[in-house]
C-alpha cells in the first residue's frame, strides 16, 4: 500500500512538473482568423483555473495574435449528448457576442466527439455566410 501511494505521488509530481516546464521563446508570426476559436477539452480536463493548466499556452498565444478565444465549458465526464447542449449554448453565446457567422473549434480527445456530435445534432455544419 505504501508503494502505491508513493507511485501516485511521484506520477503527480512528474505530471505537474511537465505541465510547468520552462517555455521556449519563439518568434511569433501575425495570424488572422476570420472566426473566433472555441477550445473543447476531453476527459479529465476542465476549463476552471487550477494547478494544472490543461490548455497550456495555447489560449494566450492565440489571444496574443489577436484571435478571440473562448472555452467550451463542457463536462469532462459528461455524455456527448449532455455536452452537446452545453457546447451549443457556448457556441450560440459566442456567435451573438462577436456577431460572427461561424466559429472555429479546437478540440482535444473526447472534446472532438462532443464537438462533432454538436455540429451534427444542431446542424452547425450547414451554417454558411449569408
């Protein structure tokens, strides 16, 4: 039992250590996206602030390049049906807030399934500029 606890602690330290590794400074290039971005996470992840930043520097890098970034706010253990309703609310809110016709979705793991189901269920794939 002692060894199991020790292994769990060591894995946790390794995971947190990797998540907080020093960031390399890279040259940034100007990027233009016509539509805002919604980030949709997968299992175990969440959009709340915590010790582990699940999206890393992706949101900041996108924002630093003038891209509007939003979080999907889905439930990491929720079904794709229930997450579809959450994601639909987020998409509709972003569309209304930005006046945009569409959004770009960047999804990770199960977030891809949630996103694809949402696109199909609510016919978002058929949205096109007027």
